[in-house]
C-alpha cells in the first residue's frame, strides 16, 4: 500500500499558528514599550486632611509618641496564600471578598487596638486599582477607618497590564505606600529610586520612598520616611544603590537638625542572621534576604525588637507555600532607622500569626529629645 504524503495545508496551518503567536508577542512588546513610564522624581503628594479640627497641632518634644509600620500585602495573604514571585503558584488573591476580609480585619486590628495611642502609621502595598487584588480600593478602606488622620499616598507601581509571569499574569497594578499622621504635615514628597534595566525594568516596581515632614514644637521637623525596598530586585548593585540614596537623603535631614525616622519593609534581614533567632524546617536551607549593609549607615541607627527582648517575633514569612508555623521560612525585614535625637523606648513586632499579610506590623514607642539652639 502506498503511503499518502502529508497534506501541504498542514504545513501552512502550522506556519499560520506560529505567525499568529509571533504577532501577539510583537503586539504585546509594542504595548509594553509604548505604555512604560516611571513617575517623575521629587513629586509633591497631596495631603488629605483629617477630620479633626486642630490643624495647628505640632509634634511635641519629650512626650511619648508611637508609630506603626506594616506591609499589608495588598490584602491577598491569608495564611494559605502563596505568591508566584516568591516561588509559589498564585499571583492574585482568590476573590475580592478575601481581599476585603483581610484588609478590613487588618485595619480593625490597628484601629481597635492601637489607633488611640498611635500618632503615625506607615503602610506599604496598598492597592488602589489592581488585577491581583480584584480592583478593591484599599486606600479608600484605610481612609474611611482612619478618618481623623492626615494622609499622603505615594505610588510604587502603576502598570497598565503586566503579562508576567506567563503562567499567571499579574495584570494591571496601581499600588503604593500610605502615611498617616495625627499631626498636620507641612509637605509630602515622593522620591524616585533606581530600578533595573533591560527587560527586567518592565517587571520591576517603580521604586521610591516617600518623605512626610511634620512641624515640631521647637521649630524643627519630624521627617517620616515610608520605605519598601528591593524584595524582587535581582541586581544586588541596584538594590544597594537604592539603599544608599535613601540613607544619603536621610543623613541630609539629620545634618539640617531635623528628627528622622524611616520605617517600612527594607527587604534586608535586619537581624543580620534571622536563622539564629527563628527555627523552622526551611530556615536552615537558605538565606532569603541579605543583611543590611552596616557600612552605609552613618548618621542613623537601626532599631528592632531584639534590642528589647531575647525572643523576637519575625516580621515576614516567605510565601513560597502556605504558612505553617515551625516550617515556613521567617525573618525580620521590617523595622526602623532613627536619628540620634530620637530616643526609642520600645520596639515590638505585633504577632498576628501572618493572618492577614505575609508581614507582621512593627510598633515603636519613642520621644523627641530637646535640641540645643543653633
């Protein structure tokens, strides 16, 4: 029996399919190139007024003050959530209901247990319009809960649609950092930081920090830096340059005679080697984050809860799999850097069991020291 030759039409179908795939990829590349942008540096931020009427309040010296920082993980991180950029499988929260439940529970914890005695909040990963968080406006949720505070929001991500990774695209992301102050700020600005180059720049966040300056009763300013550093930046030199620029800016405010506090998710192991404090099955296998480079810190000092307790609580879990106490890798990446004129009384990581985020909030009690006249 004579075998039939494959129909030529099959070859042309294959060519057509490959051509269509190439056209889609080219179209998406053109879309990325045409929509890619980074926000301008030194961008003034709108300060939304709080509901209380005492607009002439200034930060007191000597008096005890409190501040809380928390990376809220865009409302996705229930204990069973893993994240694809950490090595897990999920890129989006299961539903908008999950996002609302996590955000409302986290905000309720802050409000019910701490708002009465907390003067400042530094929040990170607050989505305003994002595919990954089902377009839940988390900034609005926070404003509704903390309506007596002044607020400033700085954008850290604003991608039209990110088809990365291909297996589970992150989609559109509008997200940022939120600073809340009971005292009226005089100004708030967003300062850009270096990002990766080449193709990775399309998936890297629009790195930045925000600075909120609040008048102090002695005529100085309390400079609050809201920070979220390198998490997924692959180039260690870019990550180090981000930190260097942040620290140099803070040093300038110290030398100007102001009070300086930076709080947030630094992306570094703030305990140098968290494995010596936290035991788990994953802890011995890898070092997820490098230690904070001490050689870059000059006019500031790092404070964290090991300064006040021998049994610290981790502030962050690796989300490569659902959280399991004693098994998941945990460490401390969240904390505070302060100037010498800020006296720290207590730093504590608030143990939520990672119920609403892959981070725990960190609270610091402090007061501002009197300063000699110029």
